[in-house]
């Protein structure tokens, strides 16, 4: 029987999708990619494939899961399997440098940023941009490693702490630091626009008053403090009803052009009304509490919309194979 195949490395993040598939009666199978085999001599099974590989996999001990997923995706694309979030989507998930260049191609502003290889070069990049600035990882996920630095003295202190920190998560997985101009919003929040099937689904207002680790998944807010310590006791995530923005159509065009069937774009608007996108998530999660408070059910929810989209693709593939 043909089915939907879900590529991932985090069981907890897939739980809401399982429930959504079960509600629709959609046959599916999970491909948990941590370690294993990729047989290049045999074609992959029939069906529709959905890549949910995360840039933060290394924080869960799955160091080479993205590379594993990349190898699997090469085989899937060679055999023309229907694939949501393929090779290009994975590349963008793993590199903010790649994200910013692709966003710029579609006229979507991003904060002034300098990529730095070598911790010793961070001070030079900071001097070029000026303070305040954001120091972050090119490949991280969950907002890990993001630091707001107000001054040269603050930068020296931050770098000294990094030098003393033996935690490998304190350093970028790919060795690339980003020194980025700080965009100050009139209120402490950012906006996260969710897209399914390349089309806008809804926007979420995310409170940043307690930090930059903005993982929206429910599991991040229920006893996994080590994963998302910045989750506030009040409503950190709130769906914005009737949200519109001039950049939404450009964002949809960007996603379609880069083969991102499911994703989210986070952006911030400064005091002068200028909007800057700063993160693209191709492994997007949703906050169930925010969806319930907004009265969203079924295909109006993030995972419900994904399940419906993948189910429609599966039906289309079955009809194509029968023709």
C-alpha cells in the first residue's frame, strides 16, 4: 500500500502530525534518521515523502542526521518520488547565509549581517556593523546561541564566556558565526508566518521578552526546560486573526521558488515600520495552545493543514500511478 513517509529525527515533534493523519485515516510511515543505511542499488518505495529534518538535530545527539537526510533525499529525487521539502529546503534549513541570499532575491529585507569564520574575527565584524548587535549561529535551531550585545565591552565579555564554555552547543555546528545588526521593535515580539502548500496559513505573535529561544512546539513548554528555557508562563504564542502584510506574497513566491512546501518565516518590524525577515524554518512546529485559544481545528491547524496537504498529494500520486 502506498503511503506518506515522514523523514525526521525527533519523535516528540511528530506526535501532533500522527494524530492528524489518524483523524484523516491517512496511511503513513516514519523514517527516523539518526544512523543507518542508504542502499543506492535499490529504488525507494512508492508514496509521498515529507522531510522534517531539523538544523538543531545535533542538540539531541543526532550529529549527522541532516547529512543522512541529504543522502536519502538524493535517492528520492533521482527516482522522482513526490517530495515535500527536498534538497533546496534542507540546504536553507541548515544555513542562514543561504536563507538571507535567497530572501534578498525575492525582495524580502533581512538585517545587515556579516558571516564570520573563526571566533577571532568576530570583533572585526562587530566594528564594521556597530552596536547594538546580535551574535548568532549560522546553523543552530531553536534560537540557540543568540546573544544581544550592546557594546564593545559587552562583546569582550560574551567572547570570554564562550572561551570558557566547554559546551559544544555554545559554538555553531558549521563553524560560521553571524554578526547581525540588532533590529529593535517598539514592543518585545516578533511575527512568525506559517505556510503550508506554499500558501499562507496564519501568523503568530511571539513574545520575546524572556529571550530568543522561540521553539513553538507544545513539548517545549511542558517540562523540557533544557530545550526551551525561555518559554514564558503566560501566553508566549498568540495567533493573529486577520493578519495581512505586504511581504506575504513575496514570501509565498520565495517558498515556491525554493521548493519549500511547508515552512515558516520569522520577521520583525522596527520603530519606523521597516520589516526584516531573519529566519526561515523548513521544519516548522506549531503551538497547540495558541491554536486552541484561536478556535482552530482540523485543517485550520498547522499539523492538520500539513496532513491534509500530504493526503491530497498521496491521492494524486495514487491516481497518477493508476493512469
